C-alpha cells in the first residue's frame, strides 16, 4: 500500500495573499499541490495560475534546470553543454577574482527581484555581493520605489501599513490603483467582499473597470495620470463638508495650510474636467472616506507613472486631513514589511560585509549600464528575468549579446535571459527547500517547507552562493551560515514563540492577537516627528515643497496611453513557460475601447502594430468598455520568446524615470496604432 503524507507549506510568490499550500506525497514523491483549507486567507484554494503551474511546469523534469551549464553557441541562442559544479564555480570565481584584483568590483552588476519572496531565497545572496562590493540594480526601481520614497518623506516610513483585521472597524475602504481581482484574488474574494457585506463602503479608484471595480460601491474611473488632481478634488469636498479633522492637523501635521490654495482651486467641477470622473461620484467618495474611520489601500501600480511620487504625497494629504491614522479602522497600506513582525532584513543581507561599500544603479539605467564596457564587465541575474521584465527591451537584449560581458544566470528554467548567459546555474524551487515567508499584507509568519529533493544537481539559492563564496576563497563566517540557523534567528525575532518545526505544522500564524493600530502613538520618523505635507527634505532633493494637483496632459493626437497591469494568468513573468498557462493566455492582445476601435477601423481580432520611439510590438485587438477612450491595456509578463515579434510590452517602455527615486514610468507609455505592413 502506498504511503501517503501531507505537508503544509506556503506560496512565496510576489502576491498579497501568501497562500497556504497542502502537498500530498505518495511514497516520497509529490502527487499534487493544493490549497490549505486551514489558511486564513486562501481558505483551501490556490489561484488558478498557481494551481496550474505548481502541478505543471514547477514539477516538469523536461522544463527544470538540473545541472550547471556552459554556453557553447552565440549569446541569445540558448545553446549550452552540461558542466560540473566545480567547473562552474571555478570559472565564475576566476573571472570575479580577476576583476576584484584589478579594482573593478563595481563593474560586477547583479539584478534580482521577487522570483521568490522567501526571506532566504530572496535575500541571502546579497551577502555574497556585499562581500564583493558589487553594484546592485535597485530592485524596487522597476516596481514601487517612487511610492516608498514619497511615503518616507511624509510619514517617515513606507512599510508600516494597516492591519487588514482592522477592517472590522472601518466604515470605508478605498482601493487606489490596485487590482485585487488579479493581484490579490483571495483578499478580493474574502477580505474585501466580507468587509463590504459587513457594511464598509468599498471605493475603487482605477482607470480600468476590472472585476474588483465592478463590484465596488463606487468606482472612480479616472484618466491615467490624473490621480493627484483627483486627490485634491476630494480634499476640496472634505473642506466644504466640514470633514477635515482640524485637531489632528494642528497636533500631528506640518504644512497643511500650504496646500489650501490649491485645494480651494480644485473644485469638483475642475477635478471632473481633468480626471473624467463625474462630480457626484467625487463628492460621494470624499464624504464616505471623510466620515470614516477609513482604510486606504495604496496600489503599487498607481505610482508607476511620471509623477508617481507626487501622487503618493497627494494621497498622503487625504489621510492627514481626515485624521485617518492612530485609531481602530483607520490607516493606509502600501506594504507591510518584515519589521512589522520584528525582523530586520539586514540580518539576512549582512550589509556589514561590504567593507568598501557597494554600487547601485536604477533598473531604468540597466540597458545603458550593460552596454557600457567600462561600467559592466560581469553580470548576474537571479530571481528575475530582465530580458522579459526590464524597460528598453530591445536595447537591453542587444547589450546582453556583448561577447566580453561575463554573464551568470541562476534560475529554475531556461528563460529569455538565460539564453544570453555564459554560465547557467540550476536553482531549487520553493517546494524543495525550507524558508520563511512574510505576507506583505497580512501580519503573519509562514513556513516554506521542503517537500521534495531538487531535480538533479539543482540547489537552493543560499547554497549556490555558499559554493561561490568557497570558490572565491572568502572566509567570512556570515557567508556560510546554515539555513536552519538563520531561520531560527529570524523566527526568534518575531512575536511567535515556536520553532520552525512548530511553524511547519501550523503553516501560517498571526503574530498579533488583536488588530494592530497603525501609528498608534502618532509619532512619525520624520525630522519633526509629525506628518510632513510640506517638506524641507523634498526641497533639498529638488522636489516641490508640497504635493501638486497635477494631471498629465492627454496623449498627442493619434497616440494612446498604454497601461500594462497584471494579468489573470501570470505573476510578473512567472508561469510564462507553462503549456497550460500559455493556452489560457491566448493571443497577445491590446484592449481598446469599442469607440476608439470603430473610429480607427479596427475590429475584434484584427492585427495591430504598436509603435513609439523605443520599439514596435505586434498584437491582436480585443474590445472592451473596461478601458476608456485613448487608453489601451496590454497585460504584462508574457515571455518575449513565445510572443509575436519576440517581444512583450517592455519593447515599448522607455527608461524614463519618475519624479522620485529613479523609478519606473511604465504606465506613462504612449504609442501609435499602426496597421501591419
């Protein structure tokens, strides 16, 4: 009779849900991967993409990398021969040590992001690069850095958010620039819907009528780039309806009076004109939020635009003027970071290993950095797929063809990026190693538990970099700390009192018995200790002293603004190689408003060529009123090698930087629609 085992683990994808997983193992072999019915968020189900991929590509030996590989063909052709770990690490160490000996350690560039958000798998490799003194491609600049910088200016922190359990006391929840139906499907299905059923008014602010917006009490379908103007329009209504908390402003806020002229000028009529949102909805949303207590969910997508930092400073003013902080049912959430559970990520990354500092470069500068032979002599990518996910895609891929660039790629699969590498190292998946996962929404701690051995000679990220450290001849103890020792240290820093074995049995645990009140003491880590709507630090950075009621100009005649949100079947570029997922994706499309399509003579299924100064992208047309006039939707994440024109949306995305933090402006992309020749 077959021996059947049940193992709990956790999904470590870049997602708000951090779902619990049940792995069934028969005679030591994984039989299936399902949702954990005991998990408080997912409640027994995985989202469709994870359910497919974890029972498909993630366990397909024909797709998984299982041995170190060395390039034998031209860069970009993906032609390799197997080599041993000793050969691979010796070649890598030889190249890197030569660069370090010649004083070129900063020319060793590494890029990574959230292929896993497990603490060790996602951050332990930084120890190695800190020891070298390498240059890191700032991971958040391709995602959410402008928002972090803006919130840090105003509140002194960006990774301390509301406790989702505080929704029980909230009369209103605004979801601004997030799409939970795609990016947090279980929070959408349970958390938001249950709050709505209990009496909270749900307001969605988004240019797209996605599924979460469709079920909201109010949807403010604003024009892209008009978020700050809308925020000032809401502030105008709040003042007009006497919903400003003057006591809170006097005690806890600096600079509110400096915003008053702009607030007075942004009448609902003016905001409606700039934003394309009806006046009555602006007024209704402002009253619902102002009466409070209210929660504001700040989506990461909203700040991926040219004035994204200014947008977040304007949204911070809504919080400050209504006093929606420091009490039950009030607050905002961008991300709940590890420190909310007592963990300092420096424990994992060990920045003290960087004896002479490290370098940093924005993702917006990745293509020109890789082009520059003096700036980039070696390149590592791990936990990401930059040939698919970085801007200026064509330029970057041409730069990766440099024969004098020593490129090491670490991955589970062959990707568009590994095709350019000199050495490819095989990584273990989350099903094949222990780790800790911290949801960046719920205040929980979860166990990632090994359920199977990696295929062939694949290794966890942490062990790969221990091997590389040995080959380099480094003797720093921190480079060799065992996983279980580090996991135990990290767990000890949290309020959870059990060990990893106890956590593995539970799967996921909440660390606070009652909803935690955000900024309960109303003390902020700013120079003044208050919320700084007017900021001397902003001025010192060359930014406006206060947020502005800005709205982007409409695209030039004949041009469309392109939004590239998360799709239903991909997680960034993860899952793009699963054959079932590819069938679910269907053809690569641009969604146009029916009136725009009719005006330009396009019908459902027609071929269209998107073009701008960066590149060209062939797509098929699909029609939906979910978008709006002058706006096209092209979901992100497709693998270029499996897409028309061997490209995805990033073939059109420039390296233009946001107003703050050298961050992405992907949602500010504009194109012309051409008929293919």
